[in-house]
């Protein structure tokens, strides 16, 4: 090994760290730095990611590398199909150490627990100093969250969110919330009115770099879920900013009222569609929140829309990041409700007569995206009610969505959707019958199943599944202040009616075909 005392600083940048002001680059001299960027097989295949997700990340990485080179940085970029690609981060860092003889490695901490565990071994593997820097692109710190969470049996996002409002000053009037309320969620539950039609979000035509990546993905990952035909995600900071401009100009006004609405065939509605760019590092989350606040102050958007947007970022996004690290690694295996059923095959094929599920899965397949209420109250609600084993549901969500990284996916799926953590995150299971979906969507009107029919042939499966779920978890849920009163309705039913619900649910569950094990993992 060559002497490294006079070598450069090696700065590995991961695929979700595409930020020009990244902590590992801040203050570095361009003539004393080698940036290492790696497309590696291990990361593309630890689950069988949606084709569009791989295209998005690799294309964004390649574009970011070109921007860095244009700005005068030295970039050692390793493409997936390079003949000497080691296939892993550790292998590629070892190759770069051999080639560049760095005196130190400076890397920003990864967002996922499994990678941090791997990076912690680097100091023993490489003959130079290794410094793992905090990812300061988040508003909160882990220490702040851990102190806030100390001695709390239940860690509710709402109260952490208020701390983030105070810290940032967003929508604050001195020490009080702007408008007198912290949360305007009660104003953001409008069902879709007839003819509801949102402006189309901008789609970005693949350039030569993206087209090359699409070809690579079709060749190397042809058996992965999803289609690349509709690929139009932003892959550069400029495109991401154009997407943000379109949201603030055309959709933020109605973002709040209709954020829980679902319309068949309308995949985006008024959602921002910016999560992929935020999670890649192309957009600054605090800057987006400041733009939203300005829209309110300029009378271009109502406070319920603006507060709802800000809450998703400095509330949920910050909260799940910190909750993930606070609860790892045991959150991966949490299964408080002892759910043991295999994931149904229709989650991958979309072949189901349940119109809400079929449409949500179609959007997921075609776009690597479904909006949050489809994820929570259609796809997630079904998995919860049917008792699907958490690990299979977690794998599915991690595979299929372009904005899914384990740090954001796992808390939302295990704790929010499946209540697998026993209630540390959510105050109740988000369980609902067909009535909720009927209220908030146009799905039910043309579905083969009747939402008004409660049991038997042709009944909406959500109806008996809801009561089946409530009955089998009565010991745990009856004392829950938010959901326990439901049992008085169950108890008022006669024995025959209750049994009809249970029998109908069992018959439907018995009809499900479990998916093969090779859909999500090799």
C-alpha cells in the first residue's frame, strides 16, 4: 500500500446525498479532494427495487457527478456495468483507497441502519483516518429527539412537530401558532367533488444520460417490478426546482382540502410529488417550507394547505427519521399484532376486483408512486386488516416506491400502517371499513363489490375484514381511548350477525393467493 500521508481526502457520496452543500464537501478544497460515487449491485438488489426507482437514483447520480465535474471537482464515478465494479460500497471504497492513497475518508452518515453498521467497520478496514459526519440536512438532531422521547411510552408526532415549529419559526406568531391552531387537519378531509381535476404535474423527458440508464435497468433488472415507460421524474436540481415551482404556482392552494381524496385514474391530484427530489437531496426541505409559508403570507394559499404541507416535512419527515434511529434495529422485527399471513399476489400483479386496490397498485406499477392516503388507507389498511406479516409488507413498500428508503419506509409501514410497534408511534391502528374509502373516493361506485353490503357474496371485503380485525384484537384494543368505543357497536349485534361478519372475512381470506418469495428479494 502506498504512503497516504500526503494523499487527498476521499469523499464518498451516496445516491441520496446529491446536495451541493453536503457536510463532507463543505470547506473542502477542490485540488485536495477526490469525490467517489458508486453504482453498486448490492444496493440495487438488497430488495428488488422498482425499475423506475433504480433509473431515478442512477440517473440523478450521473447528472450530479457531471455538475460536480463542471464545477471543478475530481470525481471518481463507478458505473454499475464497469468491468472492475466490486459490487459493494466497502469494495469500491477499498479500490479507491488503493488507487488514490487518500490520507482520510470523509463520508456523511448513511440514512439506513444496515449501512451505518457497515460504515462503522471502515476504520478497521482501511489504512487511513475515517470520519463519519452527521447529516445536517435535517432540521432536528438525533440528540434532540432522544431527549424529547426519553421516558415517553408514546411518541406522538404532533408534539415533536410543535417543537420543530418553534425551532424554525415557521407559521409562528411570537410564541403562538399562526392563526391560533397548530394543526388544521380537520379542514383537510374534503371528499372529491364530481369533476375534481387537478393540473398535471410536469414530467421530464429523459435525456441521453437517463436513456442510457433506462437501457441498463431493462437489461440488468428486467425481472424487477414496474415499468419505465412513464418515467418522468426530476433527475437534476434544476428539474426538481421546476417541479417545485409548478406545485407552488398551480396546486398548493388545493393541496390541503383534497390531500385525502382519491379519484380513479388521477394519480397525482394536488400532491406536491416532490418527495423523490427531497429524499435524493436535490431540494432543501426547509427552503420548501419557507416557500409555502410565503405563499400563505402573500395570500396565494390558505393556511390549512400551507400548514399541512409544512407538517408533512418538518413534522412527519423529521419525526420518522428520528423515530427510525431511536427504534432500530428491533423495529425491523416488530410484530405486536402477531400478523402471520403472506402478502397476497395481487399486490404485485394488480389482479383484484377491488377497484381501490387495483387502481392504487396500477399507479404504483406505472409510476413508482401512489399518494399517501392510497398507501395508508387502501393498501396499508388492507394489509393491516388481513394480518399480513410485517416483513413482507415492509419489503413491498421498500421495493415499489421511488421515494422509499428504509429510514422513512419502515416507521411508516411497521408503526403507522401495521401498528406492529404496539402503539409507540400511532395512537391507534388506522383500521377502516369500506365506508371510509367510499367517502373519500370515487372507487366504490363502479366496483364489483358493493360497499353498502356488509357480508356475504358481493360485499365489500373491507367491511367483514374490519370486524374480523377488531374481534381478534379485542384484548389489546378495547382499552384504547380512540378506538375502544367501537366494541359497544359490536356487542349490540346479535350472535348470528357477528358470526356472519367473521365467516365472510374468513371466506375472503381463504380465497387469497400468497405471492411467491422471489418478488421482493433474490
